C-alpha cells in the first residue's frame, strides 16, 4: 500500500511539473524575446546592454530581453541585418555608413536599420609623450603613432581626423593595436603618440600618466568646426583637467555617442515601450550601469542619432517634445 501511495505521489508531482512547464511556456510565448548585441565584456557597452535588458524584463510587459557580447559596431550591423539580434549598440559613423551605403559600406545594399536612443559618449584621446614636439595632430607626421586595431571604429575615426589635417597613415609610422598595448608602448618609448576612442578617464592611460610625462593633444577651435561640419555624426567634447594625472588643463576633444538601434520592422509598440522605459520612466536605473551614465538626461538620449528614427522611438520623442 505504501508503495502504491508513493507511486501516486510521484505521478502527481511529475504531472504538476509538466503542467507548470506548460504554463510557463505559454507565458513566454506571449512575450517577444529580444537579443541585445553590445561589445566586448571589458568595455562600457556590455553593462549598458545588461541594464537595458533588466529594464525591459521588469517594465515592458510583452517583451523579454538578454544582452550578449559581440565584436561591436560592424558585427552588430551584420547581426541586425541577418535578424540574429534585435537591438544593437553601434558607433554613429558606422551606423550612418551602413544606412546610407557609403564609405566602408560603399557598393553594399543600404542597411535597413533605425534608431532608438543614444547614450554616453566616448572621447577620441590623442596623447603624446611630453618630450616630443607633438602639440597638434599636424605634428604627428613622421612619428610613431598608435591607432586602434585594423578595421575598428577607433581606427576608422582616427583616419578621418588625420585626413582633415591633410595626413594619411602613410605620413606616420602606424601601429594598429589595443589601448592597453598603446599605453605600454608609450611607457616603453616604442610610440611617440597614440589616438584611441575610449571612455574618460581610461584606466590604462591613467596608469600611463601617473609615472610618465604626457601631453593630451587638443582639437583647435577652427578645426573642430570644420570636422563637425564634414562629419555630423561626431560631437565636441572636453577632456577635463585632472582626468589624467599630471594633466592640469582642459583639452577640447571629439567624441561620438553610443547608439542603440534596431531593424526597421521591429514592432512599433515594443520599440516605443523600450525607449520610454529606458530613456524616461526608469532612467535612474539605467544610470547605474556605468560611471559615465551618472549625469545622463532624457534630452541627451535624443541627441546624436545619425540614422532615421524607428517609428516607435519617434512617437516617444515627439511626445516629450524632443522631436518635431
């Protein structure tokens, strides 16, 4: 009798688990599962993606999201085009080139991507050893200069800024390496200068400046205006005095804003709800993602979009008076 009772109990338990599983599957089926492509786990985009997915999961009733690392902008554009991700973080210039089929996307079909919102900016740090005669970008000619890895957004931006000063990579002695490798090479005097897009302050360059005399190269006012006119997807910035040890002056710099984009046929209501939840209703939670987000405002998240808005995002930005 005891054996029969045990069998009945176990049968009921299994049945209950199956029914519970079926119920959970039904609930999951009512939600749109979203994937968010970020960048490497060591950068500031990955925690931003995690924060967005957390907000979606808590406050967007008909969606469930998860963030995953990736090779950043160009890879993320490909993932969107192939519908292997639903939201992606990209640099504004790469998004612009892809959507307009220009520059690095010349000859390819225009990417069917649309904007949701922007987030914090990344500065183009131009730094040189203090004993060199490098005081402007023009002075880089003939010197050993570090740039981002080949094909990276950082290297692409640096190449365009060099061009504004009449220079190409052939006019310098380039090394295409990571920020950490640049910092070490500057310490070892294997490089004279470096250009890299990175959040301010960047730990590897803080370490460099602590025991080495360095100079941050500013963008002159007239050149800033010229560059921004020709490259409207960039923005002006300032690397403040004290951001790096032994640097006691403000250095005008260029930056780009990180963009969160999607494919053009993402459900309009879901897009609207995501933007509203992240950029307004629960912005305080998103601001916990990274130190650079602490002063982020709803207004700033409507700035810097280099591609057309997704209809759901446009609806929200019009509601709050930030888009006509």
